[in-house]
C-alpha cells in the first residue's frame, strides 16, 4: 500500500478532511475508494459537484475549488486502529496545512475527525462557533462511511449547507 496524496492548494473554497485512508484507498491511491463509502454520491446529491465523481477522479475536485486530506495519513481498516501518537502528529500537520493554504472552509468529514483535531467533546453539525485557524470556517459534516446510521438524505442536507456557504 502506498500513500494517498493530498489534493490541496491555496484559494480553495472547501478542504475536506477525513480520518485516514481506508485499506482500499491505500491500495488504489485514491480518496474514499471503499465501495461502501458514499462521499462521492453525497457531494453530487448535495450539489457540490455537477457530476458524480469516482475515487479515481479525486484530483478533479481541485477544479471545483475543493481539496482533500486526512488527519492521519496511514491507511487502516478502521479509525479505531489509529494511535493517539498518530493523531497528535496528524493534528499538528493538519493545522500547518490549514495555516499554509487558508481554505475558506475546512469540512471535517465526521464528528470524530473534528474532535480529534480540536480535542473538543461536544460538537454540533455544521459551522462551528469557534474556528481553530483565523479566517477559516470550521464545518463538521457526518462521515460518509456506509457504517453511519443516519439516513442519506439527512447527511446530504448537512452537506448542502456547504454549497450555501460558498455561494
């Protein structure tokens, strides 16, 4: 398994941040590559992309003003396999990326990602009252994993708020 590259540049509207690559993503080198992950469908249904992209199209998100990264770079079967040391390193690296590239919005794909980044326990969906990097809006969205028990239409509705924010 190789690393899954970040797709990030200055001037992004949204930087999507996941926990870490899945084993499938590590095998293919593409973000959200697990067939049970609904990330690409959610972006399309929420109106954030005009077509439903595939994992191998992940680099094309840059064309829409979006980027991709993870708080931890090592692929694992599940987020529970990530060590506290990996989170500590990842937290610092993520903050550095956000400070360097200054996206308009950082969308944390899962409450747990944001909780690991900020060490906050209680987090609501959507725009956060406090922002970790000045000038950058923190937004928490549900994980796109097929294991999430929320209905897909509820998840899509939360992601639609991102479209409103960037318009």
